C-alpha cells in the first residue's frame, strides 16, 4: 500500500541548531504539504509544493525552508531552531488534480530546548 | 482563503450515544474531507465528500455544498471514537482546516 513516511518520529534539539525533518511518499503524488500542529491553533500550513522544483510559502513559513528535488520527498529544514518551533509536524500529499483527497504521515514531534 | 468553522469545539458522550458534528465553510469548495485524529496523534481519512451522503459503518457524512456545510454523524459511539475530528475544505490544490471537535466517549 502507498504511504507517507516521516522521520524521525521524535526529535530533541537545541536552540540554534539546524534540523531537517524527512517526508517520503509512495503515492506518486504531485502535491506535498508541511503543517505544524499546536494546541489552540489546529493545523497551520508551513510550506507546500505542487511538483518537482516547485515550492511555496504557507501562512507560518518564517524560519523554515523546503526543497523538492524529486516527486517522493519534501524535506523540511529549520535553519536555526527556536523554542517557538517546538511542535508536532505533519507531512501530507495529494494527487494534484481537483477533487483528490489529502493523505497524512504519522507526524514528527520536535522539541527545541 | 476560505474560513472553516467546526462545532461544537468539545463533546462528551456516554458510550452508545449518537452525535452530529458540524463544519461550515465560507465559500464554494471543490470538496470536503473529514479526518479523525486518534489519541496517538494519527490523522485518519474518514470521508472525502463534495456533496450528498456517504456511509462507512457507524459513521456517515453529508455535505450540502449549496448551503456550505457538512455534517459528520457518529452512531452508537465507542470509546475508540475518542479524539479530535477535523474537516478540511478543498479548493483546487489547497486545503483549509477547521480547528476541530474534541470528542470524548465515556464507558
């Protein structure tokens, strides 16, 4: 079965360090998304991509970057981790046409100390 | 972007009870998706429903696109139904999420 795999599942890092969260999907989907989930804020969009070499900023993109070098992967990089970036991060994908559902990975819990 | 509102924000049910969760959206959408976030944090697809009614076991969903709302029905609730239910409105390639309904089912 197709799936989205996020790694690591849990990560603890120190303020100021660079961190990369991996997302790999086997759906062969064009669209990929990164969200963060915090209490009281629901799911907020960080970055998204509609295909290889395409990346776009979401509503909370400051301090994050992504790159899309192939269809399967959209790694999320925190350039200099801050305590405000402690959160649960979800990667998701969809086929890329209208009327295609969104599929989520299992999330990465990141703690910045 | 589209505004998505869910109600109620919190719900506590006795096991075996029925419930209705509501999702309102502010503009026309291509599709509407319901998710269940279980206590382990996983986001599970429940329904992808642009209009009409779909059923899956004890759960069913109805979307009335012309009136910009969707309903999720849970019948004969079980403790495993506990968690947070999100709806997401799909416009083209973007998804707009509500803030969820937190459901607790008590044995």
